[in-house]
C-alpha cells in the first residue's frame, strides 16, 4: 500500500524538510553483543555480567517490536512511505580475514548506518566488529531503490579493517581507572578510542543542515573519518565538532535542528568547539535548550543516555514526533509553533535509541540550501 503513497526518489538535504519516505528499523533478534575491543556490556542484574552475551529477553524485545510497528503505522497513516530492513540471524559468529566476532548486534537504529545526503545513501564504515555486516539488513532496500530511482547514488564508505591497530591500546582500561577530573581532561583533549589508522565514522555522528554538515569526533568517529566525509562531499562544508560529554557517540541527543533557524541544544553537552555557537549566532539561528527528561533513571539494559527525550523525528518544519511521555519537550515545541505527534517509544531505548535513531531518511522534499551564508573563519 505504501508504494502508492510515494514512488521511489532518494533525496534529503537536512533534518527537517517534509518527510515522504523513511526506513524504520526492527528490534527483533537484537543481541547483547559478544565482547569486542570497542564494546563491553555489563548488566549483571539482568543476567548479563561482563562477558556474557545473547539475545535481549524475549519480553523486552516483544514490547519494542510492538512500539516500532506502531510508530511505522503512525507514519504511514500520515502518508509517509515506510520501509523496514531484512533481519539476519544476529546470534551468528561473523569474521573477516582479520578477526572473528562471536555475535552481531541487530538493526534497530538505521540512523547509525545510513547517511542520506542529496540523492546518495551512503553506508557508513561503522567501527564495531559486531556491526560490520549490519549493512546487509538494508541491502534489499537499497538494491530496490537503485532499480527504481535512476538518479539514486548507491554509496558505501570503505569497509574498515578493524584490526587491533584501529583502537588505542587498553583505552577502556585506562578510562575506567581515571578520576572524574582526569576524565574531563580527556574530554577536553578529544582523546577517544579509535586511532587514525583508517577512516571511521557512524552515520549518526552526522547532522545535515543543507550546505553545512556537522560531524562529531567520538568513540566511533575519528579525524580520518571526518576528513573522508569532507573529501566525499566537496560541495559541502563539513564542520568537525565536539562537546562536553564523557565517551560521546552519535550526535542526535546533542544538537537537533528543528527547522531552518531553530536548533535544540543539549543543556549539559556544551560545544567545546566554540565556533559552533558563533556560526549559529552569525546566521541568526535561535538556540533553545532541551528540558530534562521525565524519567528518573535509564530504562533497564540501556546503553544510551537519559537524553533520548530530545531524540525526536521532524516530519516537516511544523510537525515533530516526540516520545509520548516527554511532556516538557512537547510543551517547549508547542511554544515554538510545532504540532507534536506523541509516539510511545521508551520500550525501544534498550535496543539502541529513540525516534531519530530508529529511522533513516529516504526522501525529504526540498532542495540544497545554504542556511549559514556567514561562515566563521577556521571552522
Ligand atoms: N550517545 C547518545 C546518547 O546516549 C546515543 C544516542 C543514540 N543515537 C543513535 N543514533 N543510535 O545520548
């Protein structure tokens, strides 16, 4: 039925143009992944002491699947075409000539993996071994788009080797031994896990604002990855950004553009790349701060922060999907003239994020525009 709603056109230049076609991920079969250099899970109270891996508890998965199906139905009812990825057996051991990894992860958050800029969808390199093959879940869709849209650029960033040389030695061990003060020192130094051996980035460390693209240096994105993106998009201005945050990964709970001229900032993760403020101010963007979440603590077995309240999906410059219990965010957006669509989604948090994470844009109606004609020297 969705086919009639919107024929296949791949195009999106920013985070807020009218959304016509989107991919919504799936929570089925998600794993607490087997340990690897980049990831160690520890949820002893829920049967996953460090080193133990396996599927998330069936009951949790079921609730997440229901909320995701409901979200997809809400979007479809609004005339947005929704596609879903193809599941793989995420319990399987995967390997390359360089390594063996005892499990995959899942495919709840397509945002982490797929970056749509203009008529190209780009598969990010990813930087976890457990997520190295996750792109296969989206291949049936991308192959279909390739057949149906003659202008679609089917892109893939160079697959990384992810040998030990891609990660700083004993990074986690050192981090865990630091005092609070020393940790903030490391934040100032932007000294994260990946080395500069090869380009690495996750698509969710990228925020698109027309000609300007912000990329966060993080636990999953290195300087080489950001450099690769700038070379890949020669007609864009790629800005490297970093924030006051412990072990950052993915930017969509840090800054969230709502429409041209309005951006939601995380009030505690202030930009350490100060020129970012300057850029927004020089171009008359209004910066508003996200209110605190209504939750008093994280959901069980959740590796995301409590800032998923600001992980919202903009449907068009007047309409935005927000987690259904997050009244303070809704009130703020209402005050700024948005119609808010409440979507119950907190059962999905443990599977890798919120409404923005759970989606990847295929088509947003609109053209490439310059929202920052006044640039800042050296940024
Ligand atoms: N590090 C972010 C937080 O926990 C992750 C948000 C998840 N985003 C995503 N695209 N999976 O606040």
